[in-house]
């Protein structure tokens, strides 16, 4: 069956919105009609080669939709069920999964090498960029890549749970472990950063500083929970220390993935505080520290993959926050676009504009 999709023909090439031939679901698979998909910076990282996956590929990894068909052996999902796509399913068998660190599963992305569909124009084999190929009207995924959509959450909102919210919330609650009364700085007010700001508010942070290069994002940041807003500059760390009694914040969450931002987040953290890096940077982004400062400041610097989240465990928790009004998914969305608008949304991300573009199918 032919459907329209956004295809990355080669690393560094512009996306092409074209028709693809999508097969029927095989054993253990389901076919999903997408309701919405978020345009995430990780998709940009795939297109420019920062993250390597087989190409050509159908991109998109943050989405939700309705099951329209199931393959042989699928009994726990049925046509008509709403699902949230999970781009990083855990295998359950590798050492990381055995430790309960499912976000570090060694086999999470092996599905990206599979043949997902064929381009109708020339029959070329297409791969699913991050397992789920959500930039399409419909997709076929293994059941491990689909979780039941939480009750009471519209599918167009639930799409954001698949990456931005799990990552931002998890960075605050699982990686940095923000405690009531602590101070927090969030660097980068994109979709993940906006989710992290809300998570810091939910955690009971006493002061929440948002940092971004764009002055226009202040309103978005404050709506998400920021008590202060700093436009990024050479004096950012000094400004944050001034806001926190010259101490620095207890926790800094970096959502950009640039060496200068990571270094600034580190310098904005108090002595003995915690700096969590969420942003995905390239190999050329080298961050340096000297041995004396590591000893003197006693800070903890840690990476964070997918918010250190377990989607099966965390989705019900997030759904409860949404139903209780503590978590507002609409605050993450800066524009709602059609499938043809994805290439322009990529350009906006490159220019540092907005939070999250949401593709509505």
C-alpha cells in the first residue's frame, strides 16, 4: 500500500516527501496510522550524520497513532487501539537490560538496519531511521516499538511522550534527581528543554533558570515553569551565579549538545552540584577540564540517554501528571504543520527557532 512519507535519501541531503510502498505487517508487527509526529533535533542529527543509521531512510521517531492491522501472533494489540511509538525498545537480555538500565540497551537500534519499505518512484529499499519511521501517514513496527496510549490523553498530544517528554522529564527526575527546594538551570529551550522546565517545576525546584540564545523564547520558557530567563552569552555562568547567591545552581541540565554550552552548564553549577548532559553533540565538540577544577569543584558531570527512562514504567506516571494538570504538552508545541512542512521545520531548528513542530496527519 502506498503512503506518503519524509525520506532522507542520503546523509546531508534534503528530505524528500514522497510516496513509499509499505508492506502489510508480518509476524509480531502492527500497522499504525499516525495521528501526529514531533520533529525532534535527533532527526536532524540523523540527517547530518551526527548519528549514523543506514540510508535511505524514513525519518521520524516521536509519534502516536491508531493500530489499523496486526500481524500473525499479535494478541495484546488490536485494530482501533491507540499507541505511542517507542523508538528505543529494550531487548531484555543484554547486560544493560539485566541491570535494569533499559535506556542503554545494546540492541535498541538494530531495527534501523531492516528494510522498512520501498520508494515507489524507483523501488529503492528504505530503512526506518530510528526503528519506527514516524514521518509517514502510516508505519509498520514490531510490537516492541508500540506502547498503549494513556487514557485521557489525545493522540496528537501523546506523540510528544515518545521522546521529548520522556527525555526532559527523565533528565530531571532520573538522571539529575532534582529534589524539592533545589535550584535548576536548563540550557536550550527546545522541546526537550521545555519538558525539563516543567519537570523541574513538578519536582519542586525553588528557582528554575532557562537559558537560550533566542530572546523570543522567554515567554515559552516562563509558561513551562522558568522563574528566570537568561539570553546565552559569554557571561551566562556569571549571571546564573548572581541569581543564586553567587553559588551556582544545584543542577544544570544541558539540552543542546555543544561544547560551549556543556562547559557553561558546568560553570553554572555550584560546588558539589550536578551537571546532566542531554544534548547530542558531534565528535568535533570537544569539552576540556583541568584536573584541579575537577577536584576543587566536586561537581558531578553525567550523560543522559533518553532521560534514563523506562517507557513502560514512566508513561503511566507522565499520563497522571497530564490528567492532573501538572504537565502541559501543548506548551511544548510551537507550530502544527502538515507532512510537507517537515523540511522547513528542519530549517527552523537549524536557526534555533521554536520548541517543537508537531506534524498532524
